[in-house]
C-alpha cells in the first residue's frame, strides 16, 4: 500500500525520485523519505506528511548523488513519525532499505538481534528490523566490500523472512548497486540507457523509459547503471520478459476539475462505453469476451460462479451475483477475498472463480486467486491494469479499460466492473436460455448506458445542493433492494471514505429488524427506489422512515416519481433502463452526494485519512 521508487544512473537522483513519488502518492501519504549515495556515504531526508513537504525539505537541504531509493508510506507498524518513515537503516548506518508489505516474523528477528547485542532501534517498524538483519548478515560475511557479499546477505536474510515484501536496498560500501526483491508486493525494473529504475508501479518511471520487467514472487534484481540481473531468491537465474508500459500522461492529471474524484466521476460515460467497446455482437445477440480463454462448451459447463473481491469491487461483485443468477441462471456467490482465502469452501470442478480488482494488485484478492489456482479451479480476473499481477497470474480475464483511477475512492472502476459482469452474464445467458430477441434488447439497453450516465451527471448541481443541506448530519442510512442493495452499500462506503460521516448501508427489508432504531430528524436516509418489481416495498420502507420524522433522499426513475413527491424530502430521478442495469445509473448520484458532502466539510477528497488506493498489504 506504499510506494517505492529507486534510481541508478548519471543524473541527479533526488528530482527523479521525488517526481516518481508524486506519481505514486495515491499509494500512501502519511510520510515520505529518500536516501542517496553521494560518494561519501548516505544522504537522508524524511518528512511526515505529503510528498510536497519532502520536496520542500530537499529544496532547503540539497541532496546529492546519482543513486537513491525513496518511499511514500501508508502506516502499518508504528505511528506516523519521522523515525517511522522510510528509508530505514542497519546498525552501521551504511545500508538503507525501503519496504512495502509486512514482515510477519519481525518480532523473532528483533529478539535475535537484541540477544546478540549491539543493536539500537529508532522506530517501531518491521522494516528497520529487516534492515538490521541484512546489515548484520553483511557484516558477518566479512572480507572486502563487494556486490556478491551484499547479494548473499540479502538472500540469506530473506530466506529466514516470513511475510510479504517489495524491497529496495542500497549500501554505502557498494555504491554501484541497487537491489530489489519481491514476494507478494508488486515491484518492477525500468530499463533505460545508462540508467535503470525500480518502482512498485511503473508509472513512477514511465516518463523516463517504457521498457519494464515485472518481478515475480521470490525474484531478486541486482541493478547497476548499464545492466541488471534477475535471479530467484533460491538461487537459479530468474526468467523474465521485457514489456512496454504506457505513460498515463494527461489521463493522470486533474485538468479543469477540482479533484481527481470529480474528474473520474465525470469520465464514466466514456469508461462505460470503453468497457463495452468491441465486445457487443449484434449478429449473435451476445457479448464477446475472448480474454476469458474459454470455449463455448467450457462456458456452458460452468455451473457455479464465485466472485471474490474487496471494498467497492466486492460491491460490484454483489451486483454481478444478482445479474448472473437473473440472466444466466447460474448460481453465484460473493465472498470477500480475505475470507475466501481462509475458508475451506467446497468447490466442484465446474466452478468459475472471478477475482475482481481495479489495481490487479490487491493483496487479499491476489491471495484468493492463488488459492483458487492451487485447488485446481478455473480462475479469471477482472481488473484495470493490463500489467498487474492478477492479470498475469490468472488464466485469462477481462480488462476494464477505464484508464488510471487516481482518487482513492473508487468511482469509474465500480461502474466498469458492473458493465463487465453484465456482459459476462449476457454471454452465459445466451449460451443457455436467452433468446435472440432478449439478447438484442439487452444490447440495446447496454448501448444506451453512456448517454444515460451523461444525463445522471447533469444532476450534479441538484445533488450539490442536497449535500450542502445534509452535510452536518449525525449519520446517514442507505437502503436498497435486490440489484440496488449493493449500491446502498457502495453509497455508504463512499460517504464514509471521504466525508467521515458514519454512514451505513443495508437491504431495505432489514429496516424494521433493528436499523429503524437509528431513525430521527437529524439522521437522513437515502433510499434507492427505482421503478422496479420491489418499488412498492421500498415505498413502504420510506413511509416507515417518514413516520419517525426521518428525512428521506430518494433516488428514483424518471417518469415514475409521482408517488414519491409528497413523501421524499429530496427526489433525484435517473433515466429508465433494464432493472439489472439500474445500479450503473443509481450509483452516480451517490458518488456525487459523497463528493459534495466531503467538499462542504472541507475534507481532502482525493486523499482521505487512513486510506490508500492500492491495498497491497493484508
């Protein structure tokens, strides 16, 4: 969940490291730091807070050297302090380490170092223990300083280390070498001319080089200015492939929008369209998803689908569960990835597991994917990053093509995931029982979605006024039924993530089973009540809220609002579509509601407290 950037070349390292960190700030922004080798030893700068604070420190206290490593932190072990900020150092102060992940046996390693004596720790982090352990192994080896001595110290230490890590390591005694190592946390080597790079996300160095090698688990990269070598931590040479990375460029800039989140909300007409582009077949009245790498017969043999994900992706999966069962008549089940990986769920041979993740690097989702593969299941990924670990390790999948999502709160990725699950459901349904005319009606509704999303965005000013009215509420309740129950969960999550209002999502039918105790004039309820088969039941829930003087914000369907006008305090109407596609439209006002509430309250929308974009730790 943190960001790593390393550089070795002929240019001053600090500006390159700072630029790379700025591109990775969505991965963590509690604190940041860098260390360079200047020919005489290590130069270190650390700062609590955002990258610009580290940049200001470097501006005041110039950093020298053409080799360095840097880090932007999301706290796991230890509070947010300068001492806990990376890089961390060994006892000698000559070896520096930056680290993503969690070292599970760091307490054991720490006890061994203390028993040995001569070690003083300055932080509460697991990373500092790792640095001391590597440094001790290097010192124990004895002999003249050398690359081989440092490599073996790293190899020996990681052989004793349990947990997940992406590491960058430098040592003042070996000033021509940078070492990277990976297990369970992404790391990539960027290949330049007379210079090389190391980063947890290649976007950090995409402006300098497009050639990248993605390290595999248990890979160790020994990187010099003009060359690099990749081996397995167990010893043999590592197999690798040089691929090309795209520079997100302008797509990763806010443009005229005040925040990335608002920009990404307004990009959804295009991202919904791109999720369908080239995948609709009018001739066959179905969807084409060749990336699944499954024959029609294999698709027909699927008799159960498990959707595993975390956060907003899990809510998209929950929508997909309803759609798969409704359109394809295939039993579907959603499991949080962190639960699935530890459960002993019975799985038959015709179960299809879908791992859903925007980044393709979500640690729990990746672990669930690997557990499915270990058990011999057919596993496919749905992700936004074509070079991600989930994309590379799954047997196939579907890319979202949503472009970079920088804002921490998921918006366009959620709607793209629901679109893709709708396409998959159409494909499976047409193989089984859906007629040509039914398939064509679904295609027509899908093609209308981008323009309908555009119309939802025209509600922005209305939603802003509602947000300003209720921004100081004590809490909020979000209710929905069937396909829109997950949307209620998603709306509540957005509100919690960026405004810090205690919002809760629930099925509308659960209102009278306990939740109704929360209803009061200071506690607004958002009810997602489109014109569908459960509209009357949602109306009953709204009446119950109003009877207890609770304000109601209703999300309804255009042309079907008459019965709500006298009851709902606020009425937001979205275009009409097929029932299973309504979540793609009803979620848009909820995204805007959360955004404008957070802005009204003065919150940092794109970088909410305690959160980071890519969750690469458990």
